[in-house]
């Protein structure tokens, strides 16, 4: 087992990891990302300052399962100008103003002609909505409903200086070898324009988790991918399905991990994978107010990773999950919604889960009956009928260390977190009272 | 799969099926039925106007499992006459007035001698109770408690002009072959005198379900039996046990399906048969206020069909179940308790269950990852982060179409009725995205 | 099956069993017991007046699993005397006054020197606590907090006239052979000084249960052990593990069975043994207000009997369990806390469980469909739609007598106690309607 990772005494200075995450996020925020294009490349380049990820380029037209890698999209500028020459909507002010994947346009239109190309949210009249049209050629602008209401009859010049051409889908991949080829898989996405929780929180947390992992001894191999959502995970799966099915022990899709509100996870299809078990254990004992979502509430790349025949043992870890918070997919999902504390909490959640995975062993007690802790200095000697909590935890651990329960099982049974059990396990192994059971870890959901 | 049955667009005109059921019931109502005799024959003869059922006659004395077919009972008239010659109780007024299977009697008795032969319900003083004595020779009269209270001291002439002799037990059977020899089995009973919910609702609904089935293509073979309760199902089982155990995929005992109140079912012994699964699915999604009864609440022919060693995969479908409504087994269970709307609801429940059975297939998605619905015109193209309900249902269906779930399983998981899923399945099979999985359906409760 | 044991008509006169238990307990109460020594021998000698148990002596220094049999401890007198010669604490007044296993001491100390050797309970200022130091050499006195508060500065003479030397650990064993070598195992402990519920209730109840068993025909072999807690059960297991694992069908640890309050049991590790099933069945149906404790609430010899690799199918049966009542492990656990009624209830609980074990058979109905009870005089003949409760129980029993359920399973399914079902089973076997199914009883928790 990789001592360093499982241990609580990390080399990370926690005093400022939240600040560091927030600063990195703020730097990436203005970039106009989409599922392809230079925004993704620029984002990966900045992340490479922290981890040496490999950038892959997959050509337009490549068949990926049921899909085809689309044309690459880039945009220089876009605006709607009124008759007075005032730019009433301008991509330069906010990159959400243009519908993602808009085809180029430059023409003069009446308000009536313009209206079908405008998108706003009457229920959130201050917010610019996030709209895309990846797979049907279209163009459009997004604006706050309040601004839209002000539009007068007249002529408008609409210009979108974009380009849709043969190019590439770009993604980043970071592989950290461990003692075994069994893998922990992290996936996050880099296809959203200027929104903070969904989704720059995922990539910045995943990048700094990668940096931390690089500094630690590792029992498992780690694979972290930074991809565009849906088409990116499908592309990645189409290239690596066999090895992922072979090696992935636990996977986490990391999304929306930056606000201050909920902790949550989206379960796998049958809620029976090791990822479900780990996430549920860590959240139950550390964040008991957490929210568990059914796979029916899915919406991110767990849709691909957990699809029939793919069936990776993966859950999505989040704070306020996509689709559940009012700022979701609007310009309100900004740098004030996501906080240093929120990001730090997201980071710690991923790290806690990884520590549990690294610590997770199955133990068996070596003697019949309870061992005599007293003669080993593990027990208070004067019996008063009331014994200390940690002795109780130790005895409970031993009672269930029968070779059938891993640390997470024991943790679930006795209600103590794995990080409390792991040092006890070490002391007891040292004292010769416990032995590790070698067992084939299941990598498939058993159903 | 039999397209016609599974489809919602039935050829039945639903505008008047309730009326037709009620009229048929009203026509059968006055007949004095018992577990044997001409009342059963007359009833089956009328049902034969709608479905070509075969009438079987089993001789008195035939051994049927632990039982023996009893003598045949017929009755011409019966009354209690007071000294003034007034018939104070008269079989001609209501056939419940005579205890079923009463032996012939013609004598003069005092009120004191008469009392042990009278039956009334102090708690329901207006109701004539339903009483029988099939297996011990006896005679008696039933009357309302109010009438009984009025009886004065004096002499009474009691006459029961009945006949108990070697004869037959009569039952009707209707077999509709389907594409496979696997069977759906319906059973209902024709042994009750003038009572409407329990039990003329069952035979009239089963008969018109039979007529509807005859007009439809059928994946499964259908077997509908019209029998006297208990001795009839035991007789039928003793003759057909092997073939029933071999072929019956799902069975429904149809009883008390005519009032306007509850929907309910009586589960099988271990609640683990396909019949339980179908009934629970249909009722949960269409009649969420339904009542599920344990097998401990049984009381009808499920007692035989689900007995150890017989173990047909069968539940009883009801509206207000026998024994649970105040009019049960009295003269108050009459043509006003059972309504056209009530009968129509009972009919639709059976038909809905049959449609689910006919539709029920196991599907597997043909691609890895989610399919691209957009390129097939199955998806709204402009993503706004909020997609339509039917796309969500389609995607949820695909997510669980992994070759291990039949339509009912998927329906239970995603909470949408089978009739919504079945057309989606067809579209997706057509689009090449789903394929049917051939699997051996279990016909036994797996325990 | 052993008719006599299973039957309700015991030869025991229940009118005074509670009194007899209480008198025996009162006689044993003053003896100063510990985990070794003459107090245990004296206790077993008195119990031998009721059952011919064999007394075993295991030498000091014997290795027993992870433990070693300690030195034997005996004590003649002990006191704390003030300067005026007044014995302010005196072992002769209450044997809880001296810390169990105190080494000899005879010296003069200041109050300051004395204090670390004193034990009292500020929260229960009238109670003398029960304190021991078996495995670390120490000496000390226990007294009420009120008395302790009164101690003035000054010199005190402390004397403990005890002896710690090579000797033996003593236990009693009572084996009653039955028709089979499969065993019911009862364990209780004899190591507590003058406390009544925890623990003289266990030995007195177990002894008179042994006497009752001796008077009965027995299907199973019975093994009853009277041991010191922890070291005693570990010693016993170390000598008999193989045969216990081979033969024990059900085991009960009997502790704290003498007060008037709760009924309870401590489940086995995975709550899946026959002992759990029996205890839960008996308590649910006879004492529905009972309390079930998880194995995490364990504290008595179930810790050894259910430890990994030992895994006897055993639960602890109690009234107010150790650790849950305020008088626990203090001088307040006395002859007024434990009552004749309370002890009788504990005795009946053990006896009821044994009767269920002895009665427990698996039956299968011999005919298809329901049997005709009427022709066998088992059914009221005039059907009024309302049948008697016992017929319903009989029919429910038959419905689940399919060869897969033992009497306890049927009892759990239909909610009637085994003692109601057992006579029905006998009648039905006599009538040829049920047959016993020979099945290998599981003796291991199946996990």
C-alpha cells in the first residue's frame, strides 16, 4: 500500500490550496471553450503548467462508436449592432453571448427576423443562458431577458466571425503509474465557456489532484483525462475501452466541485460498484448531509462511462450537481459562485476518496477468540466497565476482520471512517494480530 | 410480438364496454348457481353467446386430489309458510333465501324447531346472508335479521324442493392458441347465486376479455376457465396440472372486479412470480392507490393455484376484494353495487396486464456509449440544458437496455408505464439501436 | 422429536420456580467470586446440588489461544482503617470493596497516597463500583462516593490479605446426551462477586434449566457451561473448538436474566444464525416490546463465541442487558433488583427457546391443492364466509408447508408462535396430510 497517499499527513499545504484553485480557475475563466477548438488547447496548455499532461488531437470525421468527431469550431468575434452602430450584444463582453458552434453570419436583419436566433430566460431575466448547437448548423445569440425586452423595431447587423472546418477534437491525458496496473480513473471536462462551477471547477481540481498524486507513492496507476463532454468521453472510450474495462478499479467523473453548498454523487446504474461503495462511505461519514442522486438524475459523462457494455465502476462526484442549482448553465455560474473554500472542499473530497482506495485492504485476525490487547499495551488495564472509544473501535474492527470485509466494509459496519481504521490496522498487523488477505478485487459490477 | 394486443389502439369500443358488461351481468344475475347443477350450465350457455367455450362435465364421485366431486344439486322451489299460509321466506323472491346444497325437506315445525335452521346477520339487519353446506347434509333458510325478528310463535311449514343426486360438476374452458405454447391463464368462478361483485363480475369480464383476445393476434396461448370455486379449481388442476406447470407463464384469478372502489391484488405465496411483477407494475403506475394483499389474505382460487407443488405463477386481480367490503356474501352485493364504470375498470385492468405480458421483451442496446439520437431525428437539436420528457424516457430506457431487464423491469426502474416504453422500443429497434434478447422466460417461481 | 420438551405441559410447577431461583441466588450472593479461586469452586458446589455438573481445573500458565490462564486469586480479608482504628472500608461488609485481583498489601499511607487506590462513582454517590485488575498487578478499594468525601487527612492502614499464586482456573460443565449428537449450547458465568443480575441470574437460571432438561426426553444433546467470563470462554473454546464447531446447532449465552424490565438479545455478527432466528421469533411473538442489540453492543462471552473463525451460531439472551441499566457493575445490582418474577421470566425465555428448537421441523403437505379438512373433522362444515381462527392458522400453515420452511419460518411468515403450530403439525401428520422433510440443518452461519 502506498503509505503516503493513504496517510493523513499530506505534504500539501492546505492553508492555501483553495486559493490556488480559485486563482487557476480565474485565469482559465475568460477563455472561450467549446467541444473543439483553440479554447480547449489554450486551457490544456495552462493546466500543463501544473501537470505534464499529454495533448491528443483526433481528426474531424473520425468514427467514435455511434458518433463522428465534428468539425472544429473557432470564433474571433460576434455582435449584434443596432442602427446607431451600438453593439447591443457583444461576444467580447461575455462569450456566452454567442450560441456555441454558431456558423458564420454577417447580414442585416429586422427584429422579427432576429428574434428566432435570440435566447434568453424570462424566469432569470438578468442571466445570459448557455446554448449550443453542435450537431445542427445554426447561429444565434444569448442575452439577458431584460436586454432582450429593450430591443426596438429596426434593422440590426448581426456578425459572427466563426469558422467551422476540418480540424481536430483535442483532449488531455495524464497517466501516473503505480505499483500495480489496476487503475483509478478520473475524468473531467474542458468544453464549457466562461462558467465556473460547471465547468471549470472540475479541471482545476483534477489538475491539482494530479499534481498531489505525482508527489506520492502510489499503489494504483492513475489516469486523469481532460476532455470535452459527451463526444470527448465517447472518443476516449472508443480508443481505450478494452484497457479501461480491464484495469479500472474505481473511476470518478469530477464535475461541479466548486461551490459552497451540497456534497453529492451520482450513483452508477445499479449502485453496486466499488466507486459507489467508496463515495457513499466517504460522504456518509464526513459529509452526512450529502445528497445521493440516482443514475436517473445523470447528465454528465457518467452517461457514457456507465452505459451498457462499457460499465466502468464509476460515479460522478459533485458539490451542487449540474441541473440542481439556479445559476447552472447561465452567466450567473461565475467567479463569485465558486469559492476558494468550495473548491478546497471539492479537492478534499476527491483526495479522501483516493486515500480510502489506497488504504483499502482486507484483513483477517490471526487468533481465535479476542486477542489479549492488554499484554501488548493496547488496552487500559484497570477494568471499570467503561472502556475508551478507541479500544472499542479496535475491538469492533477485529470482530469484523474475518477475511471477508475490506476496510470500507468494516467502516460501514462499525460507522468509523477508514482513516481511523487504517492506523489501527497498521498497529495490529505490526502486533501480529491481523494479516492481509490477498484477494482479487472485482473490477466489474457484479450483477 | 402480437402487435395488436400490445398496442393501445384497441378495436374494442370503450365507450360502451362497461354498459355491455353490466347488461350481461344483469342477465345472469337471477340464475341460481351453485358448485354444481343447472345454474352453472345455464350461465355457461349464456356466456357461449360471446365466446365459444367448451363445457365439460365431471361425474359425481370422481377423485380430484384430496377431494371427491360431490353430488349434483338442483332446486325448484323453497319456502317457509306461516299458519295463515303466507310464505314468509320464499326462494322465488331471492335465491339467497335457501342454504346452498340444502337437502329436500317438507314438514311442519315449531318456531323453536325452525330457529337452528335459520341464518341472519344481526349486524346487517337488512341483508340476507349467503350460506352453503356443500359437504355436510343439512337444510336451512337465510333471511334478513329484521324479518327474523318478526317471526311469531306457531307452526311453520318448511319446504325445500331440491335434489341431491349422482350427476356432474360442470365447467367451461376456452383455449385460444397463440404463436407459442406458453400460456396466459385466467380463472374465474360461476358458483355463486344472485350476487354481483362476488361473483358475476369475474365471469362477465373474463368472457369479454376472451372475446377481445379472439380478435387480436396473440403471442401467447390463452386459457380461460369458468369453474366453481375450490372444488372446480381442484378438479381442473387434477386434470391439467402437468400442462399448466409446463406452460403457464402468467396466471390471473379474476374475482370481484365490478365495483367502483379499490383496485387490488392478492400476491402469490412468495410474491416472486411474473404475475406478481406484472400486477404490481400495472397497478403501481396506473392506479397508485391500489391495495396489495398478502397471500395470508387469500380466499379464492389462488389458494389452489398457488398451493405447494402446484405453484402456478398467479395472482388474484380484484377491485374491492372478497371479504373486505360490507356487502360481501350478502344480498347487498347486488346490481347497484356493481356499476358499468366499475366493470369497465376491472376489464381494463385485465387487458392492461395482458398487454404488458404481450409487450414484454428484453432489449439490448447495439452500440457502446449513448447513441447519437440527433442524427436519426430522435433528439431536439438545440441544446438548452433542458430536454423534453420523452427524450429523457428514451435515454433512460436505453441506459437500462443492457440485456438483463425486460420491459417491466425497465418500467419499474424508470417509473414509466410499459405502454410508453413499448413504442419507444419499436422506434429504436427500427433505428437499429436496440435488439431483442432471446431468453428463456422462467415459468416457475424461483426460490 | 422430544415430545416432552416441545410440549407446553411441562412437569415443572411454575408456581414457585421464580421463588426457587431467587432463593438459590440469595444463597450464592455473599460468596466472593472472581475469575479464579475458591469463590468459583464454592459456587459450583452449590449448583451441583441441582445438577451433576463436572468441575474442571485448568492450571495457571496454560496457553489458551492468545491468552494465558492467570494466577489463582484468593482473599481472606481487606480493610482501610483510620487513625482511630475504625475500619472505614471493610471487605467483610461488601466484597465489592476490594478491587478484584488486588495483590496483598499491609501498610500505612497518607490520604494523598491512598487516593489513587480508591474508586468511587461521583454520579452514583451511594453505589460501590465493581473494579478489577486481572492482568496488571495492582491493589485498590472501592467505596461509595459519599463515604469517600468524608475521608479526612491523616494516616490510614490499608490491609489486603490476598494471595496470587500458581493454581487453577475452575469451571463447571454439564452434558446431557440427546437423540442426536447435535448440540444446544448454553454458557453463563460465575466470576462476579456480590452482584445479582450481572451475574448470578445467569448461573441460577442455567442450572435449573439443566435440571428441567434432565427430566425431559431430548432430541438434541445439551451442553451447559459455568465459566469465568472472557478467560473462561476462551479456555473452554481452546479445549473444545473442533467439537463445538462440529456439533453446535444453536447456542445461547445467558446473562442478566433476573430483573423485571426489558427482554433483549444481542445478535450474532451477521445476525444470520439459527440462534438469531430462534431468539427473534420467540421474543417477537411473546415479548413484542423486546430490544434487539447489534453485535456492536456486545460485551459478554458472545465476543468469544462469535469471533472470526469461532463463529458459533449463538446469541446472548438477557432481560436488562449489561451496560444498559443504572445499577450495572455496582453494589446496587442486588437482591432487590432481581426478583422472583424477573428470574422466572428469564427462565421461561430460555425454556421457550429450547422448546422451539426441539419442535423445529420442516414439513411438506402430501397432496396437491388444499386438503379437504371437512371430511377429516378438521373444519366447521357450515360455511358462512367467516371461519375460525385456528382453521385459518391450520390453512396458513399448510400453505407454507412446502418443504422449504421450518416451523420457525412458518411462524415468522404467518405470525403465530411455534407452540401453536406444533400441535397442528402433529394433528396433520397424524391425518396423513403433512410429512416431515429430512434436511441437514446448517450449523454454520452461511455467509
